[in-house]
């Protein structure tokens, strides 16, 4: 994972799948981050957590629902 570029569309899509799997329960950003880190999708670092937050917020604003 080190040195690899993050493919944010794929990360956002995986995060969406994680959130949908919890339905009808709510899921926190921290839970999504832990799942992504445990799957090796993202490194578990504070800067990556902030970037994930930003990317998911942007995806929510762009979503039609």
C-alpha cells in the first residue's frame, strides 16, 4: 500500500457498500475507516481519516438522494 495512489472512486464505492450493509443501522465515519483499514484499502493514519471524511462528504453532496 505504501507509495500507491488512492483510487478515491473505488474507496467511496466500497464505503457505500459498507454503509449499506449496516442498514437499517447507522454507521459512523470511524467504523467505515476501521473497516477500510482492516481490508487494506486505506492506511490507518490521521491524515487518511481526514481525507476519507472529505471524500465521503463530497460524495454525499453529489448524491441525488
